[in-house]
C-alpha cells in the first residue's frame, strides 16, 4: 500500500485486544483501573469523580475499581452487568480490553469478550488459589482459542508475597490445563491494589524474575495470531458504480478472513466452483498488490462470474470443507433452552441461512471439564457438542484452523436474538 | 512469515469500520448516517466513502439541526455535501417545538441537546429508517462503553442496556421486527486520539472551530462558552476575547471551548496527548448528572 510518508511512530502502533476474567472480588476492576491509571488513560476529571465517590463510600484508598463502573444499575448493585470495552495505549501498542463480569451466570459475556481477543488475562486470588471459576475461565479461553493466556495471581500482598503460594497455584493450574488446548500460558504474581508487577516491577518479590503484566502485553508476539496460510475472502457486498467513469466496474468488497491474496493469483469462487484470476485489488483510490487479513478491500476478477454476498473466494488449489451436516461446540446464550430438532437462523461469514439442531452429543461440565453424555438439556451458559443440518451447503474451516471461517451464530427466528455461539469442530 | 502484524492500529480500526458500514448496507433496507459536523461523524463518513468507492455512498447523511449550531459547522456541512455529492437530509428541532412535540427548556442553562432525541425519533419514523449509523465511541463515556456495534432499539426507539444481544466475532445480527430499528456505531473502538491520528494520516478536512482562533467567550461553572445569541448571559458574566478552540463540536449552548494555540492537526495531537481532562469534560450536557448519558441513551439519544 502506498502510505503517505509521515514520520510519526504513533501512527504505526500495533493493536492488541485482550479480555479479562476473574471471579467476584478477585480485584479485576482494580487491575484494570491500575492499568488505565498507570498508563495515564484516566483523566483528571475522571480521577476526581472516583476520588469523590471513594470518599463518599468511606474507603481508605482511591478505589480504582470505580473506574470501570458503568451503568447506574451496576453502581447500585455493585456488580458488572455486561461486557464493557476499555482503551489505553503505550508508545508501543494500543489496547482494547473486553472487560467481562465474573459471576457464574455470565459465561455468555466471557465468550463474547473472548471471541475477538488475542489474549486472556485470568485473575486468581492468591488466598483462594485455583477454584472452579478459574477452570471455567481457562476452558473458555481454550474453547475460543485465545492465542495467549496470562494468569495473574493477584493479592500477593495478602499472602506476604510468598513464592510458595505462587508456585502452588502455578502447579495446580498446569495440572488441569493439560486437558485443555492452551499453547501460550504465562504466570505473574501481582498486587493490583499496590501496583506490584502490573506496570512497575515489584519491590516485594525479588524471587520473581519474569516480566510485568504491562511488559508482557506490550511484547506478546501476535503476528501469528491470524491464520496466514489459507486465503479466505468472504464477499460482503458488490460494488457497481454504474457511472460513466466506471462503467464496467464490478468489484467484490469484503475483509480478508485469513491469509493473503495477490494480484494474479488463481482463485476459485464458491459455491459455483468456477475458477478465475485476481485482476486487481482496490481500496479507495489505491491499487494494491496484495490484501492480507484483517484488511478490508475490493477484489476485481478477470472473468465475469456470478458473484454475490455470501460467496467466498479461495485459492484454486486450497481445499475448504463443505457440507450440510456440521458438528460444532456451542455456547448457549439464549434465556430459552435450546430445542432439539428446533430450527434456527444461522450466520456464518457473510452468509445467512437456516439450520436444524439434529443431535446433542454431549454437554461439557465446565467446572470439572467432564463430558456428560446423558444430560441433553442445553440452557443459558451451557456448552455442548451438537450436530446441525443446514439448508444449503456451508463452506468452512474448523475453528481450530480459522476463527473467522470456523465460527457461526444461531438466532432465534421469532425473537431475532442471538442465542448460540458455535465453533465448528 | 513476517514478524510484524500485517496492519497497524489505525488501518485495523479503519478496516473494522469499513466492514461494519458495508454490513449495514447489506443488512438494512433504508439506512442513514447521522452527521453532526463534528470530527467523529466526519471520520465515519470518510470511512463510508472508502467502503464504496468508486461508487457513491449508497445512503444519505442526516443532520438533526438544533438551530443552535455554530455557523462554521453548517458551512462545513454544506461544503462537504457539495464536494462529495452525498444526499443530505436535515430535520429541525425547531419544527418539533413548533408542533408542540417538545417544550423548550428555559433559564440560563437551557439547551436543545436533549430535545434532539424527539426530532431524531420522529425522523426515523417518518422516513421509515431501519438503521441510523452514529459516530459514538466507547471511550467517550461510561454508558457508551457497554454499547454494541449493532445496537437494537425497540419500537419506541429505546435502548435496553441489560438486554443487549451478545456480539461475537464479526458476526453482526441486524434482524428485527417491523417498527424497530438499529443504531450502528462503526467507530466504536476508536479513541479521541485515534480519530485525530487518522485525520492526520488521511489528511481529512475538518471545521475551522477545531483550530485555535480568537473568539468572544465567557466563563460559567469553569467552562468557557462562546458568546452567541443562543445562550443567555447573566449580568455578572462578562464576555472577552480569547484565543480558543473546541475539542468537540456540539451546540453552542453546551460545548465548551479551551484556551489553545493549536493551529494544525499535529498541534492538536500533541495537545490531546498532554491534556488531562476528557473531551466531554467541556460538555455541559454530560454534567447534568452522573448518569446523564445513560438516561439520554435509554430514551433514544444518539
């Protein structure tokens, strides 16, 4: 891409999205408050508002947790209702936090926050160690295939900064994590309240030689987080200007789901299966040589084919799975239970279709990670392995290989609400 | 494999915004893009132009005009429309007042900011708009932090923060019943700094109000207001000429100026980086109560 040359490093930062998970009172809000405060993302007027609120509540410290207090209903009940998004940056990276509440019933929020995350920060209270909720958080990180997991053992100040406590928690986590599909797990002993090892290195734990949380967030290696091998371009919209200057222009607009396409590449258009060559790649007035996930752009093909929204452009020699009978892991989000044999609307990439739930294979007990082959009732916050049959063939990859072409949502056709998050096995 | 992410943060945010706008056009029949003349709606419109080029933007801009705008904002709006050939719909708060749909606030802090909601909802109903895109950002205000990209509104235009649809991956669910509509926020994930950096990167034109200029202002409750016919001054208040600029552009009645000599986008970026007050810190509409934005959003505000 021809970038206007502007010599400003702040115009060229990386973006990292991470989600935070912890149980009630793990100090998650305090940790986020600390990250925002120490990276100067909290402004004077916000800080003054928090100070006023802390004094009003008769608290000893400025309660940084109040930074993340959102809606009035939450302030009244002292809980978090929904996923909240927070922003801060350092000279190196811009960060988007999906802050998800930790109550038992809010698995659906965590799944939502995890779906786009590069990293998960899981909090463990040093006094309580690994508890059921820790297992659940780690399982969801694994199920949603969040590339990096950072376990923060918090409240180290309340266990006299003892290394044994930290080591034991690390050991315990590893024991159950062997059942999970986590590839990059780090552990950091912290005190969010006092700031130890969050941004600044702790003076109280010289036995810990690893990075601080901020250092890790700034330096996690994220360029492999996208699937770079399989080029996938779901067609989102067809651009036909029908103007005098661009009389025959026909461009396929979309966002690369994974991989790279270059001008001249031989490609196949699904579902028709016709092959052709990429003639041009445009974005705005720029003619590009290539397009790489997650870029948006417009692809122009050599041949005049019937291509519309919902089609997918893939390399000629690169297979993609297709079929109408799909096995997937589902996280149920709806307040009404899933109906076996029920029909739902389905969204997958830029495709809208319908499906029927054929079979519940097993339900996952997310506290013990055991598979339950007997209990087939799937209600809100349940996670299960199911099979569905779609009204027309789906072109997909397994979620393991591709988080974009391997994910789908189910929608209640009467209420129009999103009821299921599916990850294709 | 390269060891660098394929695109930087501004290009990723741009790509995300373009994707969302293209989804809107694909999923809705009669969308509009709300346009205030402020930097956020200008950036959002810039993304729309990029999303459909070389075709024209396939939806109109809609301006809810309170009648209390700065003239510079209106001039800029008309220039942009002329320049890009986009269709513009304007609806006036004054019409809602004349029809008796709303009652104008009185007193020294009277503002038409809140009345805009009624005019907006009337326009949505009248024109059968099924999606209104807005330039809201999640970093602006705590109630906005929980907003979805695709935000569902019931037949009364209300937002139910406790019953929002989960939004996963990049799969946006715009299904709705008759009479309901959506608000969509393509630049949800941008911060004030991102917006300014992007304006610099793309060399986007913005109203002169954002740059330092001399103006008659007076101080009230620690905020500098422009002296305009729309805002009644108290006897004790005195207007004087100062060198100021605006960090946000809203109504003259509720938008505060700051003293500044920033005369280029790069100056503004340096200033924003150094400043310790949020941009809405100068907005009287948010200061009304702790949950002012939440209340307005539930009623159907932008």
